[in-house]
C-alpha cells in the first residue's frame, strides 16, 4: 500500500463517526480536528509528505489568507497567491506546496486543540468569510485553530468532510487570518 493511501486509511479510521451524531458527509468534531491536524502536518513536514496532504484534499479546494513571510516564498508562490481555488487534482499540489510555506505558524499540528467553528460566531478577522463558510458547513465540519505569539495572532478554519462510508476524510477549504504579520 502506498504511503499516501496508508495515511488516508489511518485518518479515515480516526474520523469514525457514531451513528446519528453527524450526517454521512460530516465527521464529528474530534475526527475533523484530527484530520485537520494530520492534513496540515503532512504538508508541513517534507515535500514527500505533501503527497499525503494532496490525497486528503478535495476538489475544488478553496483557500484564503496565505501570507509569505520571506521574499523567496513570496516570489515562488506569486502565481498561487494568497487566495484562490484549486479546481482539479493537478492544481492541488502547487497550491499546497505554497500553502506550507505561506501559512506559518499554523501548518503544524502543535497549535493545540481544534474547536468547532460556528460561521455565525467567527473571530472578527474571519468574519468576512461568514457566508461562504456557512455554505461549506452544510456538508463539512468546520474546525478552528488559534495561535497567539509575541505581537502576532493567527487563526485558521479548515473544512473537513468524509466519504459516505466514513473511511476517508477530505479537506475542502483552508481560510486564515493574521494580525501583526
């Protein structure tokens, strides 16, 4: 079994949803948080691990709020930019490759607990995405990470869904906001 399929199977096992607690396409909060952390961590660690994140990414994939803290990443990722939609599988890899450079410090599973994101009660910097996230929440579980550093603050919402049999989780959106960067 390939490494990417192994990771998808492990995350699928983590996502397991009790009958009646979620719709067929929405994992529970615990499973969604674990899938979000696995997705972010896979993309962050090494270029080879990017395959795992690509496997876990649904298309179309919507992203907002990437920031590139160094000039080299900003130049290399100018085409991907801070926001957009990867419409097909071929477009996902370059987007995720840039996001792993352009979303620090949130591309790390050590940000702490992922909490459920309610589109009606988003932190102020994410409020402009309320309508689009509310639409995604119909078929995805939205999870929120928050990291606060010295003079900086970052938020990320990730939309996670599962297939009908709950044996695989997929990330369909990444939305971030930042202060002090």
